[in-house]
C-alpha cells in the first residue's frame, strides 16, 4: 500500500510545476488557434503584382502601370493605376518613314517604368503595347511601313527586363469594348451586377461608342455586338468604332469638303476670327480618310482663315455625317446600326480634354445653354483667345471651337442624344485614380483578372468565421480549466500537507 502511495506521489503528473506547464501549453495552443483563425486568408505581408500597358494612339503614346495585391483575390475591383507616362512626340504611326525612332521614342517612359516597378518584379511583370486608329490607318495605307514600325517598337521593348507580351493593333470593337470594361470595372458595377455605364471615347483618329441596350440582342448587326460573361452576369454590348471620326481626322474631313475646288483661301467658321495660317494641301490630304478627295490641280497651299461662327460650323460638321441610307431599323450615321442610347455614359479622352478646357463638363446645364456658351467662345477673336491662354499649345488652342462643336454635333446628330439623355453623360478623365480608356480593360482581359463566374462566396464572412472559432476556443479553454481543477485542488492539498 505504502509503496503504491509513494509511486502516486512521485508521478510527474502530480507536481505543481507540471500542472503549470500543461496550463501554459493549453493557453498557448488556444491563442495559436485564434491567431490562425484571425489570419486566415490574410497574408502576413501585402505583396503586389504589376502590369504595364502602352497605349499607342494616333496622336500620342502613353504608358500605364497597374498594381494589384498578389493574393488570389480577383473578387474585387482592386487593380489600380499607380503611374502614367506620356511619351514625348507624336504617335508611333507618325514614324512611318523613320521606324526606329518610333522604338526610341518609348525609352524614356520605359526607364520610368523600371524605376516605378520594384526591381525584383520586373521579370514577372507583363508588358503589352496596343495600337489604335493611327496604326489602323497606316496599315491600310502602307502595311509594310506599319510592320516596320511594329518591328522597331518590339525591338525597343524587348531591351527591358519586363515580360513583353507583344505589340498589336486593336480592332475598333476591342477598343470600344475594353473602354467599356474599364469604366464599369472601376465603378465596381460588374462585380455587383449593377446597371452599367456606356463608354464614349474620342481619340484623334477614331471614336467609339459602347453601351448595353436592354432591347437589343445583337442579332440585327452582329458585328456591332460583343458578349461577355463577367462575375456570373451576361452582358450584350453594342459597340462601334468610327474610323476617321476622331477629332483630328474629323477636322480633315470638315476641311476637305470646303476645299473641293482647291481654293486659295478657306473661310472657316470653326476657327476664330483673326486666325489665319498658310497650310499645305499635301498635309491636309495626307491621310486615307481624305486622300481620295484631293482636288485635282489644287495649289500647293491655302490660307486657312477663321470666321468664328458656331451655327455655320455645325452646318459644315453635319455634312461629314451621311444620314441618307440605313438598312437597319435605326442607324447613327454612315449606315451604321445603333439602338437608341440608353442609361448613363462616361465620356473620356478628347471628350474630356475639350469640354474641360471649354468649361462645359457640367451636363446638368441645358444643351441650349451649352450651345450658347460655345457660340460666344467661337465668336471670340483669336487675339483674345491667345492672350487668355498663352500657356496652351497653339495647335490645341486653335481647334477648341471646332472640337467643341464637333463633340456636340457627334453626340446629338450622330448618336442621337437628346437634351434628356445628354444630361446623363459625365465627362471623365479618371475614376478612382485610374484613367478611363481601353488599357485597363485590355490588361484585365489578357491576365484573366475578371472571372466569368462569381467567385464562390464562403458560407460565412471572414468576421463570422473568426467569431465562431474564438467562441469555440473560449469554450475549450473553460472545459480545459474545469478538467484540471481536481488536479489543482489535490495539488494545493498536497502543498498544505507539506
Ligand atoms: N489637352 C489636350 C490633349 C489632347 N487634345 C486632343 O485630343 C485628341 C487626342 O485624343 P487622344 O485620346 O489622346 O487620342 P489618341 O489616343 O492619340 O488617338 P486614337 O484613340 O484615335 O488612336 C487630339 O485630337 C488632341 O488634339 C486636346 O484637344 N487637348
Ligand atoms: Ca485613344
């Protein structure tokens, strides 16, 4: 008996030290359990991924850097633009006769990108170049020149450590559709399945309109229809890109119809009174948008003189749209199908630059008032305009009367926006810090960042999961304490005996 008692008393499980150790281990285990629960799905340190897109537009090239958390969480609109760089000089299509310069022009912005993307991420960062209407026109006019420009650009981009994914011309459909994806992604409309926003993009050489129309299924004009399945929602998008109807080419079209007989002086209502400049016929007609209309036997130059009259300018601009034929139920212009515009719209690129300059971005202002203001602006003498805006590039400055009039005419006559639907347009440059344009949508698509189906939502939100594990841990702790209580009381009795 006494030997047995001796053994019991000497058992290591019965010493106060052992009991304290067990208690501490128990507490540590429970704390660890709760910590694991709290950190579940949350990385210890936030790591980022990067993507670079070069937008090789007709008038200029811009580089955009995007950043997103590396964790596989594609369920929120979390890709953000962290940096942009405007390439000095014209768009790459202007280097047709000197292709290597097109490549060289990109290097400054590429060096900037090297600085902005962390060094250890360069190799894994995809780099894309997408070209739009300027290269579309060059490709139509001289495909070998366009190939050479691409070769030069690719060679230049391969010099960098980034993961170069190629340079190509986007179709007008892609340009329109990706602009729409960008706007709706940044507005968090796709993930939540909200009513979408239409996209209006005005470039230098082409212009795009894209929107979802509830009473259009895409069958009437399949080439104007793009279908997407994003986050579990189906979208049937109407989109069209009008080549030659960007701001610069539309100006050529408008001027070309005033120079049919090859006059020496052109009195242009879209330019300010007092504006006068000698221009070359060869330059005006140096574009496939107008080259076929070059007047025979025209002199080398003409004197481009402004008369500053909004009403007459609008008349001239209307004539570049053809409304005479339409084989569909309804058309915008030039025989292109378009359902009635519907819902809110975001208007960006030159829509924004121009209307922002003219202080006409407030679309709650009635259209009649917008027209009145533009009438006054166009009627202002050129000398006054240059005096008021001496910091603005003269080429841009001379064209704002035309550009503003063109925008209003394109929207109301071309796309059939009414006073009411015009008020649903928002002129935008950026949404939540990222530029509106096709580049973000293009990258999201190429990196598969937008899933077709909504991500499986966990049965409980993260907070709910943490609460349940915490409650269970507390219960476990109470049970544990209760179970070691007899040991504690026996232990303290022993201490009393001693
Ligand atoms: N502050 C500015 C900047 C640009 N522009 C005009 O805006 C047009 C260019 O718009 P942009 O969206 O940059 O065109 P690109 O992308 O170069 O052309 P595209 O999309 O047709 O390829 C040009 O006509 C340019 O004169 C302007 O009026 N004011
Ligand atoms: Ca563009």
